C-alpha cells in the first residue's frame, strides 16, 4: 500500500471553507457594534448637543434653557420689588397752600434798578400760594406769644378779616414767623430771595406781570382803580405761571434780599443806609400804588424795622433741607 501526499487544490478548498464563516461573523459583529454605538449616542448625547446647537437662539428670544423659578420666588428675590422703608409723600400733599417752582438758570437786575444783571442757577423750591393771611399769622402769635400787629385787639385780628394779608409786620417779624413754621413743618422755611420771588411771579419767560406782558385793570387793585386791600385770591386773573396769587398788588412783600450802598436808588434809602440802618427789598407793589409800580421787576428799598399797612410777606420752603433729618436751621441773614 502506497502513501499519497494531498494535492494543493484540496488544501485551497479547505482554507476557503474556513475563511468564509469568519468573514460573515466579522460583518455581523461590526453591524451589531455600530447599532449599539448609534443607540447610545442617541440616548445620551442628543440632549446636550441640541442645547449647544440652539442655546444661542433661546438666548436671543429670551427663553431660558434652565427651569424658570416660580413667580412668587422671583418676586421675593427681586430688589426692584422690595417694599420701600418709607412711603414717599410729596410735600405739596403733606403741606397745604404751597406750590412747586421749577428752578433753572435765571437772571435779574438791570432795567429801572441799580442792581447789575446777575445770572444764577435756582434749585427747585416751594412758595406759598398766597400772602400770609391774618388767620395764619394768628396761629403763630397764639402759639409763641409773639407781638401782635398794630390794629389787632387782644392778640386777635378784627372780625371778618381772616383771609386778608397780614400787614404791619416788619422784616424781623416775617423772619420769626418763618422760623416758627420751620419747626412746625420740619423743613427750612424762609423769605424768598429776589431771584426766587421774580421767578415765581413771572416765570421762566420773565413776564412783566404774573398774567402776561399787558396790563389789565381787572387783574389787580391799583391806585388808578381806587383799589383797597382785599382777601387773597380775590383776583382770579392775578395768578403767576406757577399758580401763585397776588404777586403784584394787594401788599408789598418782604424778601430776604439786603440792599447795599452801591445798589441803592432812592435818596431817602441812601440816607438811611448812611445812618447805619439795614434795608431790605420788597416786591410786587400794593393796592395804593400806580399801575406803573405793579410789575414783577419793581423793587422797594425799605428799612427792615418798618411796619406798614401795605406791607406783608409770603414764604418759600426748601425741601432738600429737611431739619427733621439734618438739623438745619434757617439761614436767613439775621443782621
């Protein structure tokens, strides 16, 4: 019996029969691995990728990609919605009979005065709507025991004269009243400067009269119309751009302004200064003056000790200087 070596053709067929199953098994494994990998990416990676792809769009349209807090929580945490420590109250609601005057750059002087033209910036302030009346001044006299004006009996004004402007008060009397009112209201109260008075009377347009630039006999009492002292607000037309009544006519009004020798115009006023008397500026004219003197710009040079039946006053309040909070006192010139 002879031994035979297998031929090469049979060996090749045997190798092919072994490779084919391996190739098929590899394809199957690759397919399964690919399917598993894609599934895992879909489950774990799509959410973060979507956020990265669309996050900028959400931001542009104002949509948050994080859960929005409940409305109650957002309101509680927002400083804008926090309750104020104090409820804001406008001073015009807190104090009756005053008006706000919007400040700004303002010029006075020149014209028929010896005062040079002066420009200044005036802060917002408040001014009394009318001249101080008898009834208002009575409260001051009653509360402080201060000297009553001439013509009063038993420290009280004549019956039926409640709403007439108080008269026969000196500059010092008016200043004392303002100091008393400062303590009562808790804000600095004082006589107006000449610039403040003119701004409140003629407005930023600098009207010649509170109602405009043309005289009107029906707007104010004057010597021509045989006028007499009347209750405040008797002339509806006599109202300034800010709403203040009777800023020309009725009575002259004291201001805080002190006049100097180089500004004085009248001979008698100049003599008074030379004698050592202190003069103040009064504004607005009175019921017994010719209409030519009843203008916003007219000024009178009066010794501060004078008391006269046609001389009264009104006051201003400076809200920014609250004596409740700062302890400020009136800064009127007491000399």
